[in-house]
């Protein structure tokens, strides 16, 4: 009986320590990647403003080409929603909504993940002319891991995980735009 009490006390101590550590870990994370595309800002923006086009370059959309995808509203306008439902656990289910567009410059999205876990994050894509027929495209992602789940940030490198996927998408976008 004493051994069981000691084991329980040790486990409880570990949990308490982890909860205390989580109090000091930031809840928010932000990741951004960029790429230069050899095309005019207008041409690039006129392509990326359509959320449906993300299915052509986004790594996440390519992870399950059999996922059920539905669209609601008028693409390239605030309120347009692209929803997905996949049987693959690493894709899950959710939706992405265009929240605002600054013509020729920036698109802001809200991502609502439903499965395998529920969360909300914000993303954006922006364009900037960096020369004659050269455009820098930035793709960013911002989210929050609420307490005590933020303890997972000790074991997950969000910058690396999400950043790698954003960069893959931007690399794919560059290939499509420079054809």
C-alpha cells in the first residue's frame, strides 16, 4: 500500500510541476514564410485571392485528395468558405473563411479546425512588388494553444512544423505561377 501511495504522490507531483511550468509558456504562436515569384504583383494576387486555388498549391490540400471539399459563397470575397472533411486523421475536418481582402495586397483567413481537435487560427497571404515582374508572397499563420495545452509547445516546434508546410505551399505556388 505504501508503494502505491508513493507512486501516486510522484505522479501527482509531476502533474503539478507540468501545470506550473505551463503557466510560464506563451500560449500564442506565429509562423511566416515568404518566396519571390517572377511575375507581377497583380497576376500573383489575382491568383491567390481565390481560395479554391489553394487546392492547387497547399500542402495540406494535397495530403488527402479524396477529402470531401465544399465551397460556400463567392470566392475571392469576404465570407467565402472552403470546408474539408477527410477520413485521414492528419487532415481531419474543418473550414477556412476569407475574413478580409485588401485588393492587390493581402487576404486574411480564419481557420476553424473541427477534427481531430477543435481550434481556431488565423492565416494570411500578402503580396509586395519587389522589382519589375517580381513579387514577394508571404504566408503566415497565427494561433493560440490555451492553458494547459500550451505545455505541448515544449515538445512541438510550431515554427518548424507549420513553417515547413507553408514553405512547401509557397514553393508549389512559385512553380504554378512561373509556368
